[in-house]
């Protein structure tokens, strides 16, 4: 599959979220907002193929059978940001990938 080879590490500042997604409030994410932000970050990386995604909650979402969390914090410039954390994967969801 090659899914394990993809580097899912990423981060995005709240300022960038407001610029790229004016309809998203980084202080009050919806489950769909989490998916939208993750897909935006992953699509910027070479080799990413969206083989399936789904909402989970206001912090986590499933992409390609991996569960990711957006962790709030500060980037190296002291700006509020989210860092992507890989929480785990699901064999059942992997079986359903297209």
C-alpha cells in the first residue's frame, strides 16, 4: 500500500487557517473543520493520495485509516498553531480504503 511510507507530520498556524479558511474559527473547530485542515496540509505534500477520510470529533479525524489529532500550541515564532499527531490506525478502516 505504501501508506506507512507517507510523512504525515505537519503544522499550521491559526493565522494561516484564518487566511486559507476564512469560515473556520481555530478556537472552535467542528469535526468537518478538522478534516478540512488535515486534508489541506496533506495535499501540500508530494505523493499524498486521499484514499478515504471521515470526521471523528472536534480534535481528531480519520484520513487513510489513520486517526490524527490537531494539537494546539505555539510554533517556533510564538504564534498559535496546530501540530498534527498520529494517534493510531484501524485495520478495519484500511480494509475499506479505495
